[in-house]
């Protein structure tokens, strides 16, 4: 046997064993903040899982350091910090920023709008991502959808709300365009960062607050300061989050790292909803056991809200052509989806969900 050949092969072996990725791609470190406190383990935890998945896909060459709300900037200043390059990226809900432009709203949630599955279809196949990318570009942002809460609850109230008249003067913590909708119904909406909801309810600064659903609401202990728990959150039939990146930071990434972020965010889109669907039923039972009084919006309130929402969206479309163009796409897609879901999904749900409780 050729001893020299064996020695040469031995010298080459360590080089072949070294992963190709590690040989060719740089080490990159990013700082990324969530809009949510650490206590909300699904919302904040989704960003941690995105970070871990990116590291795994890049053999730890691309590491994303994750921060909860408030550690770099306030929870509602994430977009501003990413836009300015204070940090490379953030995980947030675009409707927090309707003060800049109401066109941010449809990319998270619209009252009586698309649910989680329908939003995914709109983003991926109905033109939603193209509209979002065009819009975010003006804010120096590149973004991927990265998680959805699914249908939310209607919030916690100190007193029962049975009529539209009882909404008048109600100080209500609520996000997105839903705040403007409730203003038209007579309430006094306010946007408060998630970390400040409980103390605001406890001190009586607000009369009611909505956040997400049973799992998060239980962790925040809202049941201790407001007893009546309403459903549904008709203004959030789903709430889509985005992983927002500074354009320059994103452009500087190797293509493999960009693809890793895309994959991690796509996985987060379905994983977040799955986690909530698993956790919310258990949490709702515990909340009711702890004294929560489960209530449902009356039909007169829902009908008044539907009419007010149609008027609000029409007014905003006249005032803001970009919002109008986005909503033209959104509403066209919603019409098709609602017709289809009535045929298959809702007809199944209406029977099976009731039969599971009544038919023996």
C-alpha cells in the first residue's frame, strides 16, 4: 500500500469533515427585540424559537440575540428602532403603528376580517405579501409574517356590557383600528403597551382591556382586576405578527442567512397558532374556575359594530388612497373566503361543535 497516499488522504480528511457553510460564510450577530414582555411565553417565545432555528440552519454562524419589550426600546417603538438601525430587527404587530399610517392595520388584523388561515392564504397567494413589502419598504423595513394568535377574546371588563349605550364613555385599552371603531360606538379607546395593562386596570385608569386570549390573559392575572370576560374579539379574528428587519442589515446578509430567516418565520406562522389552540382551552377552564364570568357580545352590539366598521373603513379609504388600495385587495379576498368557509368549514362547525355537547 502507498504510505504517501495514505498520509495525504489523512491530511485532507479534516478539511472534508468541516461543514461547507462554516468554511465560506461569515459569523453574524444581530440584536432583535420583541414588542412583548417575557411573561407572554408564546408571543415572546416565538421570537426565541425563530432565533434558535436560524442558528440551527446556519450552524451557529448567524446568531440573533433576543430581548423582551423595554430592554432596548419600548414595546411600541420596535418599528422605529429597526427603521433607524438601532437594532437589526424586531418582532411586532404592524397595527401598533397606525399613528404613522392607517395602512399598517390590514397586515395584522381587521375587524370582522380574515381569520388566521384566510390571512395566510391572502399573504402567500392573494397578493398580501406584495402589498406589505411595497409598503414596508418606505419605512426602511423588510418583513416576513411570523406568527398568528388565531381568533382572540373580547377582553376584560369591570362591569357587564349588554347594550351599545353602556359602551359610552368606557375607557377601553384596545389596539389597531378597533380603537377607532369603538370610539364611533361611544367608548374612549386607548393604546397601552402589554406590560402596562394590568396596573392600568388595577388603578382604574381604564375600565376594560383586551389583549389576546385565555393563555396570555391568565398569565397576566387580569381576572384579579376585571371579572367579565367577553367573546369574541371580533376585531381580531386572527392577528398576524411580523419579523421586521432593517433594509441595510438584511441586504448585507448572505443569501443562505436570508433563506434561514424565511424558513424560521414560515414555521413560526403555523407554530404560534398551534400553541395557542393547545393552551387556550385549558387556560379558559382555569379562568372560569378562578371567577371569570364568561359573556358573549349581544347581537345588537355586534350589528352596531359591523355597521360602524363598514363606515369607518369607507371613510379611511377616501382619506388614504393607499389604505383603500390595500383594502380593495383584502375585501375581494375576504368575499371569496367567506363564501367558501360558509359552504364547508362553517356548516361542519355549526353541527359538530353543537352535537359534541348535545347529541348522545
